[in-house]
């Protein structure tokens, strides 16, 4: 079991994995396990009875929207979906005003935004907890729930010393995985095309976490070489929401970074698992053969958004 000293300083918001001490991440992982087991045994106790989560979405969503809403219901609470047309964050009124007003109605805010500073501004002005449901900078709920999926996949053994290889764009999901792995002692290789790397300052921040956890961090431009010995291959879309104008150019550049059966074979690991945050663009970053094949755990990964986020909700709103 991993762990470390838990920093008891109160965590109000969850905007980035970088802000959460490793000991707290381990507490949340254990809580997620307990909540999943409780739910499988017949249902969760209504520990968030009467609590309401406001969910602001500036971009589309399937998993984040539905899993947070259902998680609140399972825990005895409820959620309100606020579409991009309704809130028009920072347009119809200032983010500060929206945060202050919402804080009088709901017990927590989950927000999916374009610019990361928007969710930071919400958190600064909201008196209730704010959870980042994806920004251009990161996707911490995704990465946390992915760590939960791996913890479960490896039968609740320590995650330290495993090797995750992210193949694709150095994007929001890649940055969050980098923070999560470097905090939990998982070795991580980020394999991206030249020009699409995670920023040097983000790598430096993760390397500081890694000195505590023993995680090794590598970067690469060569997928065949990068995946050797991988326990996990992880990929995401080549063009994220908001990058639609770059789709054609990225398709050409990222083509050698497709996760296909040749790349899987290059790991040399018969037990390698394949992850994708979804939605997937089948035939681009991942082939049908891999996504539907025996190494893929993508649907369990998606389903675990429900269980992992329950822990985040209980920790912040409970
Ligand atoms: N992975 C993820 O966050 O999916 P959605 O965009 O559908 O919420
Ligand atoms: N990188 C993707 C993740 C979607 C869940 C995006 O931002 O669109």
C-alpha cells in the first residue's frame, strides 16, 4: 500500500493533481475503493443527503456530466446541469459574480472550462468547493479516476514502480497523468511528436514530486522505443476540444503515434493494458482492434469515473 504523510491542511478545491499531497491522493483512492465496494454491496449511504452540486459546462461532455450527476444521486444528493448557453461564464456576468451567487445556492461547483484561469477565478471567488471538470491545462478528475482504475486492476497493490507510457499530444490529460504518476511513484514516459511536448515548467514541477515518490519521468518522440516494457499505454485524441481548426494538420503529424497492435507488440509485455480517457476517434489515435481487444480497459476506466469522483465529492462536500 502506498502512502506517505498526509498533509492535513484543508483542501477546499480540486483544480489540479499538483495541488493535492500524495498522502491525500492515497486517502481518496482508499475512499473510492470503499465507496465502490459499498455500492456493489447494495448501495451507498446517503452521506451527501440534501447537498447540491452545480455543474457548469462550457464544452460538451458525456462521462463527466453523467458520472458526477449519478455520483451525487447515489450519495443522497443531486446535481444541476448548467449548459454553456445558460451561464455564459464571464460573458453574461463576471466569473466573480457568478461564483459568489452560486455559492449561496449549491454546496459545490464542478466546472468544465476553456482557459484554466477561469476555473481558478471561480475557485477564488466561490465560498464552496470548486472541482475542475477539465480545462485546457488539465483534467484532474480523469487522472485521479484512472489511478483508481489501475489500483483496482492490480488488485489494490502499490502502484509504485509500474510504467505508464502516454502516446499522443502533450495535452490536459497528459499533464494530469504526469502529476498523478509523479506523486504516486509510477514511472511515466510522455511520447509526443516534436513541438507537442508538455511544457518544461510542468515537467520540472512533476520532477520535484518524483524526487519524493521515486517515479522516473522520461520524454520521447519515438513510440516504438518509448513503449518497451510498458505496463500501461495511454492515449487521447490528437485534437482536443477547442482545437478543431488544427484537426487536419494534427492528423498528419500524429499519424506515427497511433496506438495499434504493432505498438502493443513493441511493449514486450503480454499483460500491458490500454487506456483512453474517451471520447475516442477510432482509426486515428487508436485502432478498433486495440480498443476492442483483450488489453483494453477503456470501458472499465470510463465506468470508474463514477466511483473515483464519489471519493472526491465526499472529501470536498462531505
Ligand atoms: N473523458 C471525459 O471527460 O469525457 P467527457 O468529455 O465525455 O466528459
Ligand atoms: N484532451 C481531450 C480530453 C477529453 C475528455 C479534450 O480536452 O478534448
